[in-house]
C-alpha cells in the first residue's frame, strides 16, 4: 500500500514527508486556490516546490480546458516532469 496526501499545503506535505510515510502528493487547482495560490506562474512554482520536497509521485492537474492550453501547461512542467503524473 502507498500513502499519498491530498493537499497543496506545504506544511502538511512536509509533516507527512518528515514522518517517512509519504509516497507522493495528489493536488489540483481547487486545492491550490484554497491555499491562496493563484495564477499560472504561482501554480507552476508551487508544483515545482512540491516536487523538490517529495521523493515520490506528484499528481498535478492543469487549469486549462482547451487542447492548446493543456499542452502548453504540460510543456511548462517538463523541467520537473519526472515526478509528475
């Protein structure tokens, strides 16, 4: 069994990670907004921070709803895509 935390809250992610039980993080635009993270650059930077914090899988969802926007967001994540799924 794997343990994933479903949040965008960095303190919660750090706490679970420090316990040594964290296999990954699932998050989405709604959870980002709940933490006050708004705008493409801020969201991308937050995903990058999560990837740097956690040695495991990160589930990231795009904000765009059209094909071109979805592809563009995915390309922005290429530098740290090895942990995103």
